[in-house]
């Protein structure tokens, strides 16, 4: 079968090649790959900045944002042939820490977890793949190609769960949310905010193109001004930060309303200095009972919540998030796209829409 592979740590090693066919073990589904999404982590791996191959071996099958169709199920399975499914990315470590032992592997304490297409496990960027039934999630058949958005939606489903849990310290009745960044994570975070009945504001740098239209069609308010102007106007109870841009992060933290909660999902690059009035920031956090929490990855329940959120969303709107599709033979072009794309997807089978 063909697969999209890379040698982690080696720039320019991305290629489509023949690899051994996937053979399901006991309790595993055999899945025909339909598509994989491309995100910043994939680009880091392709650049040679990140990633670990399976042992033994030097090459890693890429792709952690999956979508496939079940072709073979084990006896007594809760899945059926023809189901659309996605695979959970992270798996607990072999000698589980306390978090992994209770299926909270997204909160792994010792770093020995593995991840499909990222860390020591082959990804989903192949014509066929297998997955243990307990790490597969069924998605609504009507989603079609938009089902590939399940993994990024799981990330924001977890972020919203973190907001709820922090807010649960005391009476919590948020009305307004600011999402910083209108990439896939930001737009999907905004989608869930709208589904929750919140007044949603989205901030991004561009003032035209697909992003403003996607936000407005969602029923949210789009901004392309400075963070401080938006927070002065909206006084958000919640901020979901997706950019990782240092100045945006700190301006958002400083600008929430009383008892504000900021959930950071964007990863900032190292080596950039930023001057911050730490005293004023500390004063604001303490005197207003504010909270800042980081959130990354997802476990099984977050995928299930994500699948439900996507099933409840407007299908046409979701499909518009996928701005470019690239066939497997041309997959290299998916990692060198201009900045106006929202989500780039590599299709593994002809005719996926």
C-alpha cells in the first residue's frame, strides 16, 4: 500500500512510498484511509524539527488528523463495515502514570505516551490502517470529508472542558468569549461557543478572504484590530487563545472581565523576547480571581464530544473550512501552501468529498 512517510529529524525526507499492508490484530478494525488533515505539527515534522519514528526503524508514516471507512471488524464489534471513523492520536505509556492508568492520557505526567503519526507510532497517512476498537470513534456519515476535522475539534472540546472545570470553582455564567486566531482550531472553538449560546468574538490579522466570512456566517463577530480594542469592547468572560503569539497571549490575559478564564491552546515559538508589566498582570489575576490554563491534545471522551459537535454543525460551513484538498501523489505540495488557507487535507482515495 502507499503511504506518506518522513524521516524525523531529516528535512526534505517527505515522500510517498510503498509500505507493507496493514494487518489487523485481534480486536482491531481494518480501515480504508480516506483523508488526513495537515496542521502545524505535521509541518514541523516535515521540516525536521519534531517527531520520533517507531522502533525499530527510521521512517514514520505521517498523519494524525484521520478519516477512514471501516472495511473489516472483529467478532462482536460495536462497529460495522462502512462506518466512517477517526483514530485517537495519543496512547497511554506502557507503564502508565496515574493519569494514563485512568484513561486521561492527554494529561500524561511522565512523557512516555505515544502518538500516531507523531511519536513512535505510524500515522494514518496510508491507504489502509488499523486501530484498536477502543481507540476508534465513529463520525456521522453525513459529514463526508468534513469528518477529518474531528481531531482538531477534539482539541477545542477539551479546551472548553477545561474552561468549565476552572469556572466550576465558583458561580460561573459566561456570556462572552473571545477566540484569538481564525485558523482551524480558532474557528472550531468559535463554533462550539456559538453552539453553547455565547456571544462569540473572533480576532485575526486578515481583513478579507474566507476567514471573516466563515466567522460571520457562524453568527459570530469578526475583528482584525488590536487585542486591547476587542477586549475593551467585549470584556470577554472566556478567552480561547489559539495563536501562540506572545503579545496576543498577554494582552488577552490582561483584558478579561472579572473571574475571567484564559485557555491557551497555541504553542509559542522559543527565542522571542517580550516586555510585560508583570506586576500589573499579577495584580489583575489576583484581584479579579482570573485564571490561565494550558490545554493540549485530547482523550477518548473529547473525540466523542467533538463528533457530536460536528454532527450538530452546518455541513456546508464545515466543508468550507477545508480550503484545499491535495491527492496523495501530490502530498508534498500540502506542506508548502500560502498563508490564506484554513485547512489543507490530503485525500487518500479518489472521489472523497
